[in-house]
């Protein structure tokens, strides 16, 4: 007898899917409006439940037995929705349902808002971020009319194809998709950290305040993530904020990498502070010179080690511009001696008034430190000249002529 495999013209036999696979397909179709990764998680639980039920039904249940035990796939999917907190599926409708134009406008606003917010954060332009946030207003009419699942948007053909797409289980693409979906809680925590860093940069909070803010923002971010799964209207706020958080984290990553690469740091022009400052923290608006006894001096000019005049001009809203276009807040200008006084804003007149130097009491050190005590080598002493010979002859005066110089007498034997 010749087997079917020996006959090249024998019809190909296709094995129909089993009852369990058929039931799973029905549940998957009933949950098609949910995101693909959520459907995959639900089906994993259903598959485990069906495996236990198969063992309980002697290992060979048919579709009717499964339906009698669990209900139809649509009924069982509805129970799973209610247990997980998901709303009922949207009503079946064609691709061109009423309100399709408003739905497309809402999707376009979401995409534009995300792009502008992310780009503005990357280039450090807050005005672009605020401009991008305005695009979310395009979705307000739709969000106020549709339910939590935004049925008008879910009915759009591109949205249906996007939500239904999921790489096959067991493939490399499916494994990567499942892995990325499992990282979603980690992203919620990273998003909270990015929000704390952003508030730190805007409001100048300290490190401890930023850490406390992260602890507060972390549970809030996780709650928003779970809430967005059940109410899709949150996407119009969450997706642009996700772009903002991603831009903040990328900026931090590149900043740390750039600093670790040993790059040369430089002071930006925006960090320039006009005038004279002590350790970049305390502004010096006038100089009050005194002598060694503490008595105030006037008409004093100060110069640095290069012979350049020390000037305290700048750093105040009161002042004027010189012939070179430089702004001076010094009341007398950089060419006048110290003390000069200070210019103060008078709220009663709305102008600036000159406040003369007030009496000042200072503590002058009793003895100035020597260079050797400060660890500085002393300058070499000038060469000593020989002292003149000491004689009993008085020095010559204009009244008496100088005595004649005579040679000593030779010794006699």
C-alpha cells in the first residue's frame, strides 16, 4: 500500500486549530481595541487558565465545553475588562464615522505638541515648549465629547492598524516589543526624576529639595501611567510631557558625557557680572581707604599689579553711559578718586540719589605681617657701602677753609 506521502498529487492536509486556540482567538478579537502589549499580558493569563481547565476536563475539552464553562469569548473578555478596570469596547463603526475630522485634528495636535515640546527642551527654548503645549488645545472639543477610550480617534483606520499591530510571539521583534513594554514602570520613575531635575533648574532648588521632590513625583508618575491605560484622554497631556522628560534626560546624559571627556570649561557671556565683586558673591560699590592709624583718606587712586586703575563701576541700575557706550553706576565715574559714595534708587521720586560716604569705623591690624611670615621670600637687601673714616677734625664750613692734607712723616730710626 502506498502512503499518502508517496503520491505527489495527494491533497495537502491542514490541521485546524484546537479548541483552546480558537477560544483564545475569540478573546483576542474582543480585546482588539486595547493596546497590543496589554492584550498580550491578558492573553498570557487566559492561556494559563485554559491550561488548568484542560487538565480539569481530562485533557481534551472541545469548544463547546470551554464555552459552557467560561462563557463565550466575548463574554469572558468583558469579564476580564471589568476585573482589570478597562471600559467597555467602543461601538462598532465604519472608518468614516461622524466626527472623523475632529478626531484627525486631535491626533495632529498631539503629534505637533510632542514634537515642539521635545525640540524646545532640547535646544533650551522655553517659548517653543509653551508654543507646542498650545497644540493640545485642538483636542479639547473631542476630549469633552468622547469617553475615556476616545472612540472617535480609536475608529480611525491608521489608529486601528497601529493598535492592532504586535510582532508574533516567539520572534525576535516580539521579544524586543515585550521587553520594552516591561520597562514601562522604569520609565515612569525616570520621568519623575526628570521632572525634579527640571524644577531644580527652573526654581533653583537644592539637592535635598530635588531628592524629596523625586520621592513625591515618583508615585504620582506611576499613578498617571496606570490612569492613562484606562483613560486615553490623558495621552494629550502625558505624551508631550514624556517628550519633555526624554529631552531633559538626554541633555543630562550628554552633559555628563561631555564633562567626563575632559573638555575645557569656559565662562559663558551670560555669566558676566559688571563691576567689582568679592569672590563673585559680594558686590563692592565703593572703596573707603584709611591709613595705618584708621584715619579715613580722601582723594585716593587705586591701581592693580599691572598699573590698571581699580574701578567699582557697573552692577547697578543707577548710572549713565560714557562716550564709549559703557554703563557706569559709579556716581563720579571711573576717573575720580575714592571714596566716591554710592547711588541708590529713591522710590519716592523714581530716580537715583547720591549717598555720600558715611562715617566708618574699621579695625586696623596693629602690625603688618612681614613677607617672611607669609611664606614669601624677602627681597634681597641692597649692597652696603663702606662707612666713611671717623676723624676728630670737624667738617669744613664755608667760614673756615678746609685744612690742607699732608702726608705722614716717615718713621725715624
